[in-house]
C-alpha cells in the first residue's frame, strides 16, 4: 500500500486554511511541501492526479478565487481520505475463547444503553433490560454484553440480578465456561447465583463441576451447591452429609433426603423427628412414599397421645399437630390413606380447644380441611378414593360434602354427580341442616374451572373431571339461594375499575362452558339479573360492577342491548369516560359496529351527568353521538385521543 501521509498532510493544511483564511495560502510552506510529496501518488492514480491539480490551481489562484478553489479541493480530499479509512489492531485474528459470546453487528446506539443499564445504578434499568431481552435475546450473547450480564449477577438491585440469572439460564450450556471462569467458592450472592445458573443451564453436565467446587465452597455458596447436587447425590452420600453439615447446608441435605427411599432413610427421619422440631417442613413437599408414611406415622402418634393424655397437651403440642397435618397435603401412600380412615373413626374426639398460651386451635375443622387440600393437590387416585369412601358413609353430613363432590367429579359420570349433589343446593329457604349443606357445596365450586384446552372443567386447575359437568348444574347455580358467609363474600376483580363481584358469581362463571348453548342461556340469565340490581349488604356501596358483568355477558354470547345502560345507572360512583371508551375498544371483536352503536345510543339516553365523573360529562355528550355517527356510516371505532380532544 502506498504512503498516504502526503494526502493527510494536505487535508490538515486545507482545513487549517478554511479556519484561518486564504490570505496566507501562498506563504504556507507546509502545504507546498505536502503538494510536492503528493507527486508520486499523482503519477500512480488519476484521483490523486486530480487532487494534485486542484492544489496547484488553489496555490496559483488570485485572492478573490481562492475560497471556491479551497472548498472544491478540500471536498475532494475529504472524500478520498474517507475511502481510505480502516479499523483494526495489530496481531493475528483469533477465535473468542469458549463461552465468551459471539460477535453481533451491534451499533453504538444499541450497545451503549444496554451496557449502561447493566452496569449503572438507579431505577428503571431492569425494565430496559427486560424489554431488550424480549425484543432480541440474541443481543445478550454478544461478547461485549455477556460479561456485563454475568457481572450483573451481583447487582445491588436484586430484581435486575435475578433477571440476569434468568437470561443466562436461557442461554444454555454454551456459556458455562465463562461462568466458571473466576468463580469464587467463598463468594457472596453473585456466586450463589452463578451456581444456580450453572446448575440450571448445564443440567447433568454441571455435576462434575459442582462436585469439584463443593469442598472449597463456603456458607451460602455451599448451600446452593448442595441444593444443585441433590439430584445426583446417592442416599449414602446424603446420610453422611446430614451428619457433617451444619445450619442451612444441612437443611439443603435434608431437602434431598426427603425425596429418598429405603429403610435407612426411614430410620433417619424417625430419629430426626424425635430429636428436632420442624422436621415436617422438609417432608411437607416431598413426594416419596417414605415421606408420606412418616407423616402418617407422626400424625397417628400425636393424635393417639392427645386422645390418651387429654387435650391440649404440653405447650406447643396442638401447633405440632397442626404442622404435621399441613405436611400431609397431597400424600398418597397406603399408610396415609389408612390414617384418614382412622382419624375419621375417631373424629368425635378431635378437639377444638385453646392451647396452653390461650391460642385457639380448631383441629376439628383442620382435619377435613386438610383432607380437602390433599385432594386438591393429589387429584385422582388414592386420596380421591378415600374421600369418596368417607362421603358415602355419611352423605348428609356437611363436612363430607366438599371432598365427596370433588372426588365424584374426578371419578363419576356427569349425570350421576348431578343427581347425587345438586339436591343439596338450596333453592328456597329450608332447614338449618340444608343451609349448611348448601353452603358447604358452594364453598368448593371455586376449585372447579372450565378449561378451553381440555374441553372440560378441571379441579384445582390441574385435574380434568371424568366428564364435562352436566349443564343442569348451571341453571341451578343461577337460582341458588345465597345467604351464608361463603356464598355472600365478594372480591375485587382484576379490572382497573376496582369493581367488586360476589365470589359465587365469579366461581360459577369461571366454571361454565361458554360454548354450551344450555349453559349460555343460564349464565346470561344470571348476569342480566346481577346487572340490573344492586349488590346486597355491605357491598351495595360499590354499586353494580357493570364492566365485569358486561365482559362475562359477551363471553357467553349475550347482548348488551337493554341492559348495559341500566347497569351503569346503578353505579354508586361516577364513571370515568375512559372506561366507557376502553370497554367498547377491548371488545370490538365480540361486538358488531351496529350493536356498539345501539348500546352507545342507549347510554346517551340513559346515563346523565351525575353518572359521569365531574369535568368529563362534556366529553361524553360529544363523543358518544360522534361515535354512533361514525359507526353508522361504516367507519371504525375511534381512538381514545379523538374522545379526549373533545373536552372543553
């Protein structure tokens, strides 16, 4: 490559002349010297010959013509100089080390904001990183960004540190070498997160490294390493570590032992339960048959002690019983099933009493409640079978109805479930027993929800019912007499309006199949009745939740004509105009333009200034007629900005 220094010297002198003026050009010996040095280049290339001619013309030009000649020559020199620009550094081109990332064609405008968010301080950084991750996750593999993500595992803002951990985990095994480089086994939270990421991203391939660092690992890092190694440690290794480890590290070992099987494990846990309190915490979420047997064994021992020695027993005894009951949820071993049969046979002796410190412990309620929770966690199988068995012994007893009903849904034909349980629902005032039965049944329908994916209802969102529920249920549930504390409860909806809806209505509407014609009739009838009356009791002060019920009505194929305007007039608080606009905007796929126009026309005639938030009634008076006209003319539903611009 020829020496281009004369070109750059000419460029520098011409730029100097553009600033200082052209009067002294003829005396600029540096420019003259650079022009002479350019001669060899001018002979070799036409473009440099043109530059040479331009410089000579400039030097020979009269004072009044120098400015034009200077600009022409400088423009040509700049253009040529830019074409000769290169980037790089000396040395051989080598591949990046394994795990260091890849080269991505990212501009400064892309790199700088992300690096600043990853390495800076202050709020708002996590949202930027999250949005960039969702938009282009491959950016984070870039060799300039990846180190900042890894360093960000120790970010002072825990939310961003956890986000970095999720990002690195999603990258998979390819980044393990970079994460393992510079690892400090005695480090702090950032090293704990490294262990967690390596274990999740690497899977079984991370086991050798985890075993390698374990002897040097300290405190929280050691606990994380043991937790990550649990799937790969043998029963014998865990039993030995249960003796040598202390504190949280031992707890990590115990979490692993809770999933093991074998007589040695059973012996260990029996001794552990006798020596220490809190053993139930490790067995509560364990799915092993030994864990289930041990919980059943402990519960039977505790209840037998209480029955023999009297309640409430020593200080902490009742709480211990309650803790072990909690650990029984979802357990399915034969010993656990036998415990449920046994405690049912002794149920009359189960207490509701004060403990030694004066705290009330209601085991009489806790026992059936725990069996119900166990059914919700375990689904079809041994727990459902024992629930059905116990219900059949006393079918009219209210405490058996909840788990008997759910067990039947999981195992029995739909028509049989309806025939057995529908009569318990109270359609008119009756005996106290019938009221308790109805309330007991209504108290568990919220655990049953329609699943579009499975084409039927599911119990506890996980277990499909044996057959889709008989449609007759929904006509009866729409007419049921609500009076008990469970059926009369209300809850805030997820909508931004903060509307309050009765728990019963929410449960029934979530349980119903919106594609079944008979169910749709029952549900639209229920919704219409709720939209045209104020809620009862304390919740009447919130007014009719028109937005929530209207949403349900559309989902079940109902029409808003003749009902939405009336519902909105029953609101006890003024309505934001934005909510009116947003509702029709959200449901434009379920509403035809004609129906939207009709309903808006009813709103315009029915709601008055007192129903609209102060200072927004003028918007409604203009926007609603305007929107009706637009829709009638075949034009689209307007954007919110159109409504907002109509304010005075």
